[in-house]
């Protein structure tokens, strides 16, 4: 098996404990690589390296913004050149479809091009201050050491949403990938030196949250924590960061409503609902896990939905023809099946799936059949809690007001979908829905140019778009007396 090392200060090192842990292939259920099990010692070393690289006299800080941007863009070029390899590693390590991972790896470079281009557009401004004889201006400066903690479902893309703006702004990074999908991060780590990043600018530590998560988040030299994951863990991260008065960006869970009105293009809406929940095996924070269907079209829509979903091709995620792959982790596999049983006990009607997949093409992996429940009441747990798997709850609604009420009656607010041919509704519904992203007549579209983040318990801050780089900057106000003749020193000027 491949035996990886960790990256600290430009060097590939073995863990001080001499311990590794196995990472498993979700399609086979078998281990395929060994990941370093880091501890507090590695966290301290990585943060120290990042702090040194951020020092005002370091090559990274003395580099011009244009040169820094060129290195960030060079990283994008290298990712593009290695996209096939990185995508295959991601598929092997987290079980997502190679077709999707290759698409993501082909698109990820755009974040580095976009934010690399912004590196020398970070500008302060001169303020026509109301104090005579004073020249006042602002500077936008990097924060320092950023702890980037990323999940297992789209490892490199969700890391990129943090790394690209943070590096373009001039920060340094300690990156902790999920213990379930660390291999692609370590493979990507080989590209930083080639791109021209000085040692210590990007460091990668791997292991379990209980070993390195808290030491990283609470480290006094970490200026900000950028975290993507479940809301329970996010709550803990937020609390630990608050004790150090650290800045945070949190992208957390969701229970997104995909709302289909009676005037929608039904065929398009069926495809949109399937994309929202069964693409990526439902393992996305933006999953449209609640389909709200207008009562007048409910039965016909469900028939079409069942017909299409039942044809989904499951199996080896490395094959381009596969449409639904395995659940990424053993614990998540068990959790999804538990939620299916909870839904059945609550009285929801299972119309499709509802069991582990026993198809020969699924081999020994952790597969769950695409599952659809009707008869779901908004108060059921299946309609309120994030399952993070291929499980859809269908809820009927009477009118627009009821759809909005059901959609917003959740602790989450990450995303929502609206399917309608009414231009009035297409404009009014996004204003009424409590979600950071609203798609109309499409679903699951993202771009490096558009901000992404949640309302309510779905998170704090924004990733991607112009907003994102500001999450990694702090503003300094500079005052210069250009006249002299200091006034009374005991009175505020």
C-alpha cells in the first residue's frame, strides 16, 4: 500500500509517533493506503513553519503582490496538468464518481486563476478625513496563519475555496484534510514547491480531530479557522475559536428544499430533483433532500421521478457510466441506513430503495439504494435532520405561502431550488427563502465568481467570488500629521 508522509516547512516527514492509519476504498471496503497519524507535536511544528513564513522579512511577505498572484496561478496550471491523477486518487479514496471528480479537477484551477488575478488588486483607499492637516489612508493586510479544515466529500474543491483566496491575500496555511480522505491533499501537496511557494507557506497535517483538531483550532498563533463540515462539529470549532478571539469561516450542513410549482417544466424539474439528491450519492451540503411538490402535480411528478431514479446505474465509481457510487465512510453508511429506518418508523412511505444495495456491480462496497419517501410530514426527523446520503423526502404543498413556510422551517439555510415558468415567482421566491444560495430552474451549480455560504445554522462567511478574499484580510487605518504644531496633548484630536 501507498505510505504517505506529511508536509511541514517544505519537507516530507514521518509522524513523530511513528504511527499511520489505513484509509479505505469505499467501493471495495478495503484499505489501500497508509496516512500519517499526526499529533500536537506536528501541529505545533506546522503552525511554527507557517508563522515563520508569514514573518515580515520572509520571502513570502517581501514578494510583490503580482509575483504572489503568479505563483497562485501557476498552482492552477499544475492542478490542471495533474487533473487525471488527482481525480483518480479522490475517487479511490472517497468513492465519488470519477466523472464528477474529473469535472471538478478540471474546474478547480479557475479558482487559482481568479484569486491569483486578484492578488495585486487588493487596494486600500485615501479618506478625505475631516481633521485639518491629517492624511488618512487604509491598508488591506493578510491575517496570518490560517487553519483550513476540510471534509471528505469533495476534498480538493472545498480546500481550494479556502486556499485560493487565503494565499492570494498573502496568508500562510496549515491544512488538515478529513481523516477519511487525506490522500488527495497529500498528492496535491507535491505541487506547492513546484509552483514556487516558499517552504512553510502551505503545510499539511493529517489525522483525527481528537488528536489534532483542537490543538490546531486553539493554537495561539492561528489567526483564523476556515472549516467545512457538519454543524455539530462546526459548533465545537466555533466555540474553541471564540476562546482565542479568532476569525472564522464556517460552511456547515443543510436541509435544502427543492420546490416544484405546478407551472414548472416537469421533465426539467424531475432531472433537477434527481440531481439535487442522487448526484454525489447525496453526500453534499447543498443536497436537495426535501422535494416540495405542488399538490396538483404531486402524483404525476412522483411517478416520473420514480421511473427515472429507478434507472440510476450504480457500481464502480471509476467507470464513466456509473451514476451513483458508494457512501464514503463506514460510519456514514450506517448513519444513512439508520435514518431510513427512522423514516419508516415515523410513518413515511418508502417508494424506492430503502435498503443496502445488493447489486452484483456494487461488489463489497458501502452502497445504499437511491431512496424516495412520500407521505413525509414536515415535522418528521427525516424532513429536518441532515442525512447526507441518497435519501429524498417528498412533501406536498398547497400554495406559495405554504411552500415558503415549509422550506424556511429548518435550522439550516444553505440552499434552495425553485422550479417555475413564472418570471414573477422566479424573482419573488428567492427574496422569501432563507438560504444563502437559491437556484431557479437549475440546481447544484457553483462558480469561482459567485459567493457561497449559508444562513442560520448553515454557516458564517462566504467562499468564492469577490467576497471571499475579504474573509482573509484585515483593514488598517493610517493617520499622518502633515502640518505639525501638535495641539493640546490632553484632548482627543
